[in-house]
C-alpha cells in the first residue's frame, strides 16, 4: 500500500490511505489500477478511529462516472475520469468498522473528456481505462480548516489566497509574502520554498517556486520569456501511458524516470498530451525542473475528413457556435476545473485548449475564458491547425517535411513534429511518419529535422519545438524510448548536443 501523501500541496499528517486490496466485481484486486470492464462495483471495509472534528474523503481520479456510498449512505456522483473530487463524511463515518462502495460506469461516452481511449485500439488510439486509477484517502480536519490555497508567485515573492471552511461558512484571506534575496525557479535550478500555514487549529504544508512566464518583444521579435529572459521551449510529447499498467507508471518512480530521461537528452519541456496526470507528476516536474505544457482532455468525435483531410489540403474552418450543446458545456467546465486544480504548480507554463480540431468550437471564446481564470500562463488555443483570431502562439504540426518557418506577429510554436518509427521489440504495428531501420538512422533523421527546420527558424522567431514523442505507446512506435522505457532508441550524446544547441540558442 502506498502511504505517501497523495497531494503534495495542503499536506497534513492526519490522513489515511485507502489504497490497497479491494473487492471489484467480487474478486480481489489492488487499487489503484486500470481496468477495462464497463461496469465496476468496488467494495472496501476499513476501520476509523476519531482523532479530530471533521472527515473529508478524497478521490484523485475515477474514470468515468462514479457513484459513492459510505455505510449505505449515498454520498454523490462524479463525472469525468481526470480530476479529483471529495465528500465530507463527518456525520456518516463510524468509529470502528466502515463499508465503502464505489460504482463505476464507463461506456466511453464522448460527451465527457476521454482522451486517446478507444474500444478498438490501433495507431494513435489506445487501450481504454476504467475505474479507480489513482489514490484514495481520507483526512481529518478541525471544524475550522484550510480548504484551499491559491499560490501566485512573482519574482519578489508570493501571494497566498486562502479559503477557509468554518462549518460550511466560507471565508477568504489574503497574505503577501516578500522574500529577501529570492531564488528564482528555473530548469537548471528548480528551487522550491516550503512553508507551513496555520489557521486556528489547522496546519498545512505548501510549497512554491518563484517564476514568471510571458511574451516580450526582444529586438523586434516576440519571444517567450521565463523570469523575463527569453527561452526556447525544447519539448517532447508525453502521452502518459505505460506498458501493462496503462495510465499508471509501472514503477513507483515512473514519472521521475521519464523526467530525468528527457532532461538527460537536453529537453526542457514535456507537453502532457490530452491527459491529466496525478499530482505526483507535476510535483516531480516542479522539484526536478521540467516545464510542462498541459493539454485539455478533449471530448467529442475526432472526424477524419474534417480534422485530417481538410487541413492537409490547406482548408481552415470557422468554429463559431451560437448554441452550446451538453458536450461543449462540459468541456468548458472541465477546462476551468483543470486550470484551477493545477494552478499552484510552477512547472506549468502553458495550456493547449484544442488539438487538431478535435471537438473544437468557439476557440477565441475559450481562449478568453481560460485567460480570465489564469492569465499567468500562455495558451495555445488551436494546436496544429484551424487557427482563429486569439492565441498566444501560432501553432503548427509538421510531420512530412522540413522547411524554414517564418513567424508573423505571435511566437511560432512547432507544437508537433518528428514521429519517426523505429521498432526495438519487433512490434507489428508501425504507426508513425517515416520508418527507420536503426538507431543511427533514427538519430540522423532527428538531427536533420533540427538542423534544416528548427534551428534556422529560431532566428526569425520560432519559440519552441515539441518532438513526437518521449516513448512508444502501444502501436505507436515513434518514441525516443521503447514502451517500457528500458531501451533508448537514439544516440544519447548526439541528441543531447543538438538539444543543447536549441535550448541555449538565445544565450549566444
């Protein structure tokens, strides 16, 4: 059983993990884990000994529709498999024995965000995931407790907006903390400040990094700036799938392995692609110094003609919709909740709203909505194509050619490229954009792409590049690593050298 506190922020000592052995449809399984059954009935008996006034039951992620019961009392329902939720159970939990039931239904309803999951996995679509796939725990709090803290850093200190729950009465408190001789958070020195915040009888531990991200005009070119210094975003697409365990890393330090692998190859950013990870991933990026571009999890149908054929022949579309359907409304609320849930992580510098037209509607309005919630990050409103009027980037996906890229007004982000296939385990599926027969050929193609397309374009304003991808995923054999992360498929020294050329280009 993992007894590590599952939420690095608002850390308390008064918690108990509910991970471990559960009954699922009558059989014993370990939870969290990824399942494929459409209907799941989870049961767990646990003991509770009262030590404080109130009890909060937490679920990190349950895919897709969860109904929760404690001691035969219905607590409520949560829809969507990628965000946390909680219930107060003070008046329901028993001292001694307790009986917890979670009923889960996952029909892959595309009204709700589902990401790359499909019932027919092939190519760039992967095995579906159902059930409780992340941590569960309960914690005890006093009657007046800290419900949330919004952490807003700058280069001199931090603003803390504290939400306090006093027996259901919500209060808000603001604290400004200026720091003498501040140490700024960067990729090379990801310094974190840890503090304890006390309110009446409640005490929580938080952390933060001092950093800013914005766009500034540098010598006539709009550049992305980290802490007011121009930076080139040199990233990898990161799907967040693991061999055998799917959404869950197949090692306790699985997130850390991916982050360190990427850093050792010279990359400074991961684009978390159409999946929201557990808090541990973002904490590991915070402490290890890895920038994150976080995608929203798309819903709706991916339509091949609209989303692939039309942009291939250069046809853009207008996406204005006057009447929103239930899918669109759910996407709006899910996007808001995503931003609020991840707000405190210094590693997150940008969000992708729509990817390759998938589910796209009212992109300009979505940009405005996201900016209104958090204007301290950058937003790629339409990654790949179907751009509208508003975005912080001009965003392109280029897989089949190398060409010089000329930015216009906004910073140009090559938000997907590469995708070269090289199979190291005789996989039959060969999804990708060019087939390589050896480590040298794969390395040569990557370096050629950087030398012919990426590096010459930086001078004119290219702000970043995101290579597809960090590892193979099922039938998509285009990673720098194999699916199990054990085999590096490229020449490490040569990739590190070209990566350093990119990330340090503006330091010349």
